[in-house]
C-alpha cells in the first residue's frame, strides 16, 4: 500500500457504518497505517450520535496500537453562509475539521450552483474547516474555479474521495474530480485522498483516487497522505489559522 495515512474513517456510531472504533484501529494497525483520523458525521444527519460523542473523542490516547489517531469530524454545511452543524465545544476539541455537502434538512436547493459556491467560499474563508470533502459530488454543483482559488488562498485542503469514484455513491463524480485536480495542481493546493471507509477493510483503500492523482502527476509534497511530515506541516499551519477564529 502506497499511502499509510487515511483521514476519512467512520465508525459504527454512525449506524450506516459497520466497524467499531477498536475494530477500525486494529485493522489500521494490521495494515501498517501510520495515521488515521476518525471522522464521524456531524449531528445534522439523521444517523449520528449525540454531539457529546464527538466532544468525548478527546479522551482517546494520541497513539493506539502504534497508530496515531486524529480526532476529527465530517461536519455538514448548513446554509449559504457556510455555517457548520458543530458547536464550539465540539469544534474546540477537534484536531481535524472536515466538512462537505450532504442532503440536510433546511439547506434548500442542492442544485443551486451559485448558492452552493457561496456557501463553500464563505466556509473556506471563515477558516473553520481544514478539508473540504467530496467536492466533486454532482448532487451539489459548484463553480470549481472559485472553489479551488479560495481553497488555495485560505490554505484549506481538497479531498479526492475514493468512494465517490466507485459505482454506488455520488455517481458521476469522476469527471468533476478530474477538473478539480487539474485546477488544484495549477493553483498549488493541498489535496488529500480519503477512503471514506464505512467498514474497517476499506481503511487505506485509495485505489481509484490514487490512479487519478497519478494520472495527473500531482506533486507529492502537496498530497497530505504522502508523509507524516507533509501532514504535520499542514496541520500545524491549520492550527494557527483556526486559532484566529476561536470565539
Ligand atoms: Zn460525506
Ligand atoms: Zn464520510
């Protein structure tokens, strides 16, 4: 396996995922993963635990079974202002805040490209997010040029989601992801491959995303999965940028 860092993993506290935290960590350790992030969904989706769960992830040790376990969340974008569905208590405990579009109550028309772009740009510029997940989702069209340029300026990373490139979820993402990677390469953005694992066997599976990134010859020093050093540099910088925005 080429990349030993996977920053997008769900555990069975989201009932549509099938492995517990311990099963995931054990599987990651067995595969020789160096860093994983636990990133369960924010509370706006129906199949999520009480927000106390997200807060309490902070009790976990930094390293378990030889794997660095980052405490994260996959938050939901709630409106055109780019507000997220996590409160300050959750936010302040997170080592990694990822966010993206999902169908959530109250968001409004998911096909409104202008509005989606506004939401995303506002969120990025608020500096409250480290990684934007699955932006190639055809259910939420966006202006890729504006998205990528703002991500670069705000030093926010862009995820290439391996699950999106399969046959079952967010179908139609492939061409969009190609466009995003091309623009991101031109601008010099950080990207990150995410397995979006909902089962421990899928941790570190970047088979489809990896091909795309290789095909477009993406510079490895901008791929967060490529080494602990690249990741650490990114996270340290994100910490500085996020600190400005703590309420
Ligand atoms: Zn998602
Ligand atoms: Zn996910």
